[in-house]
C-alpha cells in the first residue's frame, strides 16, 4: 500500500500507519477468534478518514486497538505513530499517548460522563492527571469548551451532565478528548444516537476543529450517508478486513468492491420512495464462522469460482484499492 495519501495534488505526512494489524479475542477457554484480520492503512497529518461498514464488521475493535484499550485483546502487527510502534510500548508509555497523541469519543456520551462531577472538572481531569495545576487546567478547559461552541462556558463549567442536552453532552465529551491536544481524534459513531439536526451540528463542529487544529480524524460510522460531506478518504470494512480504500469522491463515483457498491446503493435518497429502498441481502458472517475465500462471496451477486476459494488482497492503484478478484482482472 502507498505510504502517503494524496489530496489535491500534495502528499500528506503520514501520522499513523497500521501494518498487518490483527486483533484476536479469546472466546471461552480454548477458542481464539480473529476479529480484525491483518489490516493495513495510513492516516496523514490533519487527514479526515471515514471507516465504514455494517455493525459487527470490526470497526470499534480496530479503533480500540490503535489505543490499546482492550486488555483482553491480543494485538499483532505494527501501529506506527509519529515514528513509534504503539504496540511495543509499555502500558505506562501507552497511557501517556492516550489523550495527548490519540484521543477517542464514543457513541453514547452519557456512559462516558461522570454524573457526579462538574463539566469543568471532567474536562480538566485529563490535564490534572498529567500534572497541570488546577487553575491552568480550568483555564484550558474553558478555552476548549468555548472553541466547541458551548455558550456561557464559564458558567457551565459548574454544571452537571444531566443539565446538558444530548448535543451539548457530545460537545463536552469532545472537549474532554481535545483538551490534551491530540493529533488524531477517533470518533466512534459519535452522531449515531443524535437526531439528524444535532448530528449535522456535531459534524460541522468536527470539521471546524479539524481544520483549525490540523487534527486528523478517524470517523467511524455504519452510515455511508454521513461520510461524503465530512471525510476526504473512506475505508470500507467487511468481516474484519479493509476491502476498499480511496478518496471519497473516487469511491462514491466508482466503487470497486461489490460490497461498497451495495452500501452506496443502500444510502437513501431524498427523492426516493420508501418501497424502493435497497438493502444488501443476507448478513455478514460471524467472525467465528467466516466462509472460505472472500468473506463477502455468499452475499455477492458478482461472485465466480475463485471467490469461493481464495481470499482477495487489497490492491491499491492510484490511491484507490479494493480487495476483490474482479478488480484483479484475472478471472478463473
Ligand atoms: N470483547 C469482545 N469479546 C468477544 N467478541 C467481541 C468483543 N468485542 C467485539 N466482539 C465481536 O467482534 C466483532 C466486531 O465487533 P466491533 O468491532 O464492535 O464491530 P463494529 O464496531 O464494526 O460494529 C463482533 O462480531 C463482536 O461480536
Ligand atoms: Mg462499533
């Protein structure tokens, strides 16, 4: 795969690059299930990348692996961040990277917030844990809440999470993630629980912050509809593998993998009758029961002999890659 990604003619500096990242999880006493299977990708400095796929495809575990959040998961491969392999750091070194290099926001802000702590204290906490003094931490918490459009931020430092609306809570969680000035923000379905109007506001906010700070964002969603306006690049995940990776405009205009084609066809359009909505037939395989060959072949309307036997690899050409035997062009 190419080391850098191009955007409007210039090459971005790579910020994070995963090479052959694999996540295995113990299921029961003896079984080990491979949830994320040997994926490689790069995210450039300040780049906005979407990771898309149906529920259960391994998106969250991929993100959590980059931050080494799951103690039970067995990780292999490499994750280079700014020249360091995160997978080889001690737990202590890794904990210093969390928040200051990579930070993450999740779908459900309420489960992440402490109902008994003021907003101000929660946003400042990341800094306090790093030895920043109380007054300074509070000042920076205020600045970041301001930056994220929380009005009357100074007053609201003393509020509690239940006094905030859903959209405002998502801003607070974002503030907690951003106060440590990370270079990469991972946003795992941050808008899924919100109504459409608030969803758009959060996306606009992420867009602003990313541009202003030169912050790279890995935006995770099952909803391809939200990708086009926000991300520059999209990676499509299926059954623990990245099966397509390219600039958003290329992938939307010319999706190469039949799965991506199906996802795009399934995005509802405003002018569309409900009865004509398309859905990819069938369901993804369980990680413990992947079929031989291409994991998508049982659902694929373009499959042929080779798809039953051989796992397709991701081939990148002109910054656009797909793991599909059709794209190889070598049938049989
Ligand atoms: N802690 C865990 N133990 C065992 N299996 C898990 C665990 N977390 C996730 N899985 C399984 O891994 C697969 C991928 O999960 P996940 O990364 O959460 O998918 P996504 O975020 O794309 O919906 C699912 O089949 C899920 O059931
Ligand atoms: Mg998930």
